[in-house]
């Protein structure tokens, strides 16, 4: 006689209807959870952007404190002087591999790593990105700090209002906005984040601003965006 143990008794199994019910419940739970997970991921990416701009703004504050209150050059067009992001390379923004020019950016002493200059959602592996002349940052500086290229020298931070906006993330689908490292307030902002963008101010604070609020502010002359010191219209 075999010594093998045999379990006796009735076996149970899912019927087709029960299996379909279980699958339906799983599908319903997934449908309920996925939007929440997606929202959490979006908030995490937004937080990274906030931290990035906070680092940039704090580096700007350190530069201002060490340079008689003057703000960094915004890299507006061609300029032989180092700007906040890079040293101009014969009239063009340098490639990220050209460290001789990249590392001479005025904020690079404080932020030597490239990562804080990029939004985590700004895809650098696309044809649109490769069309950009400036491929060193997702963020741009407000050209108001040199009166949009009219002044040879930047204004002092103390000449602005503390909540004046000097940094924002530009429209990733518009390569023309990335011709250099600065912009005018009406040149467009990112559409990556949920209905808004992160902006940095003269005083070093950052905030998440809805697209509509940014567009309204861009229509104010003067305002937080059109903020050229001493100008009646902020331009």
C-alpha cells in the first residue's frame, strides 16, 4: 500500500461569473486609484520645479549680495559679459558640452550641477527641444533687468519691488522662446504643469502661478512682470 497522503473532500473553484465579478471590481478600483496616483505624480514633479527655481533664486540672491546689489546679466541676445546661465559663445548660446562657456555662467559657482536648471517634464529627447538655440535650461530670466537689452548694465535688486517676477518656465513647444536665456513676459509660458507655472521673484521667493493669472499679469503695464524700474509702463 502506498504511503502517499491523499486529501479527500470537495474541491472549490471560481465560476466564470465569479471571475468576471472579481475582474470588474479590480478594474473599478484601478479606475479610482489611477487618477489619484497621476495627480500625486504631477504634484511631485511640480515640487521638483519649485525646488529648482528656489535654488536658482537663492543663487541669484547670493550673487546680488556679493555684487553691490546688482542682478546678474540675463543673457539677453549677444553679450560678451557672462550672464546668469552662461558666457555667450560668439553670438550664440553654448552647447551643454561646451563647459568652458557653460561653467562661466554667473550662478554656476553656486549651482555647478545641470539638473536644477531643467524641469523634470521638459523632454530633452524631442525634435522640438533640439530646435532650441538655448538648450541649457527650462527656465528663463525676465529681460526687464536690462530693460530688454537697452541697458548695458543690469538694475539693482533694490530698485524692484520684492514680489516682481524675474524667472519663469518658458513654453517648451516654442523653440523661438529659447533663442537665449531671457525673455519678455508676453512670449509664453510652459503648458507642462497642471494649469500653471512656477515663477521666481526678486526677493528670492517662488510661487506656483496659474496660466490665467500669469496672462492677466502680463497685460499690466507696469506690473509684476513688466517691472523695469523708473519706467511708467514697466517696459
